């Protein structure tokens, strides 16, 4: 198997208090990467942040700006400086101009490039007008785009702009056609990183945690030897490997949501104690190895600072 | 004369069903009541009681509300008979229906 994913669950992360251990799975067998190996073979190092929900001010977090700032401050303390940040959506809580302004101001304090995609909270207030005004430059359609860095191909999708009654996240035919064209000339050995706010794998129907036409996008990605799908939306870390495709959902920097089926609705976990909140919020460090090596993911909670 | 005025006032008053707004509550990611039958001309207030924002999209009336934060409301008038399916614009699995009939 030539695709691997490094991972470490939130619980392990809490227990170990942020020691720099990276697990990878090779041929289904977990192994521990030595730090020397990790240091010598890195091709690209970047960080995923998600669901900052600037403007959220209810239990269990009355200051989502402060926790987003804590996440950015944590990025500044990482041993290795990342090349850039990926924000996988729900930048704001209510699509308001001042919320976008605050988010960009906080994120820019990392002094790193930030690549954004929209979540439904950034889009639903005005059909994406303010989002596109800020982040739409040079993008296609409803804000989708692609870029390359160190031989890794990044695809940024929007699955929150085409909702239908009773439906789920949706990419739409135009975006899938664009994706097909975008991937057409790429060698199968090109590592691919896909960003989309709502999960591109089926997590929970009742809570709408899936994308109805994700299969059509994944069919275009299957020929690649290493595909990493980065999602947000569900405010908790979940991972799954399907063939050569590794799926990862990021924690929020604002508030946790319950595991599917463990609460009457996917609303915020209101009763989380103040001293536990930051252990349920977090960021993800990603390292793409040289050659066909694994994309290693390390989740850090905000309690590690 | 007083009796006549009273009679005129009663005649001029709109029917009782259009006078009183009807409220649909949004709670735990659901519209309650989920299906509601009203007379033409009914004014419906959608009120969000969740801790996250929601909205109301009524495709057949070309209505898209702004995001309603907690305790936020959105008002819509249902004038013409028909069945109006609607959903939350950011949680599309949340759906409801207003049936407008005499």
C-alpha cells in the first residue's frame, strides 16, 4: 500500500500533553516515526485550522475570538514553522463583515499565507457575497480554486453553496466538471490535498454530516496514490482511510459538537466546563513526505499551550 | 347609531385567522410544528430558540431569510393557497411545510 496516514486521536493527544509523536499506518500496521526520520524527509509542512465561528458568544465559549487567537498563537510556537495555513470554513458565525474582518486580523497575526474556504455560516447569510468579496479573487465559480506547492496539488472546494430542501452538502455539476479538468493533467504520483468544509465522507445522515455528490468527486481522485481530504464542520476529530484516500475532520477553535447520535441535536456542547474547553478545541499539523511517503497528521488541542 | 357603528366595525375587521400571527419555533434543529395548516393571509413568525443560527428558505415564494441568531425571528405572509415546503438555508436537512387553504 503506497498511501499512509499518520494520525493521533484527541484522547491520545490529551493524555500525552502534546509530545511530538507521530503515528503512521503502513499497510494497516501502525508504527512510530522517529523524530530524525520525520525531520529529514519532510517535503511540506502546513497547518489546518477550522470553524473559528467569530461572533459565537454562547456556552461553552463566550469569546470565540480569544480561542481563535490562542490557536494562532499556538501555531507560532510550533517547532517547525509551517509554510501556510488552511482554514476549512465557518470562519464567521453569521457572515457579518466585522466578523470576517476580525477573523482575518487574528489569522494574519501568524504572519503566514492563509488559504480559506467557506462554511455554511460564511455563505448562508448573503449567498456568499461578503465571502467572495474578500476571498473570491482569482477563484472559479462559487469560490473554488487549486494551487501547487512543493509538488503537492491542493484543491479547495465549496460544498455549502448549493443546498436543497432535505439535502446535504453539495458540490454541484459545475464544480465537479471543473475538478475533472483540474486533475486531468496531473500524474497519479502527485500528492493531492482536498479541502471542503462539510465532510466528503458519510458521517451521519440525520445530522446532515455528508456531501450528497462526494462520490463523483472521489471517483476523480481514486487514481492518485496519495489523497488527503481535510474537512471541518463537525467540530471534532474523525479519521478514516478508504483505499488511497485519507479523510480527516478538524476540531473547531470555537466550540465542540457531540459525537453523532449522542445528543438530541448537533448543537454546541453547552455544559463543557471552562477548564476543559480548550482540550476539546484544536489545530492539525500536516507533513507531506518526499516521494510517495505518508501525509502525517498531528492533532494539537489548545490545552497544550 | 352605536349598534350600526359596531356592526360596521365588525364588517371592516379582517377575519380573525389573519389577525393573529402564528409562530413556528426552531428548536433542536427542527421546525415546530413541522407541518402547519393556515388560512390565506396568515402571518407566520419563525423564531429561533437554538444556540446556533438558522434561516428559512421558501423556494415557491422566492424567500431567503437572513441568518437568525438565537432568539432571532423572521416574518413571512402566506397569502395564496398552496403547499409551501421550506428548509433551513444552512442546515438543509431541517425541513417543514406550510399548507395554506380556505
